[in-house]
């Protein structure tokens, strides 16, 4: 994990993306649905309820941000920072772990995440729905 800086009063610290991981920011409602779809395939995930409608951050391999192109999401790579809560914080206030980092690592497979986000958003208007 990259070196920490700027600790907050709540114990969360800012970390630079693009060193050990990139991150994907997803709107809360879609992020939570994607989390349920991913199930045990999900790596560590942070919920930040302090943004306007809340977001969920997923950790993905370095370099993912450079090629990420999923509508209504934001990729955070080199040059971006993310507030990381203390290891045991699993509820607010502030950012907290929806899925704590485990021994198997922090990362979610980006292809699985993109598919889960697409499923969570549902079909687009005009798309054929297989049935």
C-alpha cells in the first residue's frame, strides 16, 4: 500500500492511486447492486456516503484506469487520491469498508466488475432483451 499522508480526524487517510491499485468510482445504488452480483468475486470495496448521493469504490489492477470505459463511472489512476478508512471501520460516519481487504488481496477483476455494473444498470433503451 502506498505511503499515507494527510490523516483525517476520523482516522481515514489519503492514498495515491496508480501505485498498488487503481480504483473505479460507481454511484452508490449501482455499486451496491454490482457488489451483490459479484459476490465472492469482489475484492475490497469502500462506500463513501458523504458525496452528494454516495459512491462505492472498487480496487482494480494498476493500468485499468487507462483503458476503463464504462458509462456513469470514473476511473482513478495515477494522479488521483482516495480516502482509505481504518481497517476495521465497517460503518460511517465517513468512508467505510463494504468489503474489507482480505488475505487474497484488494483487487476485483475489471472485466467482472464491468459486467456486474452493466447488469446493475440493466438493459439500455432499444437494446434487445434475450428471453
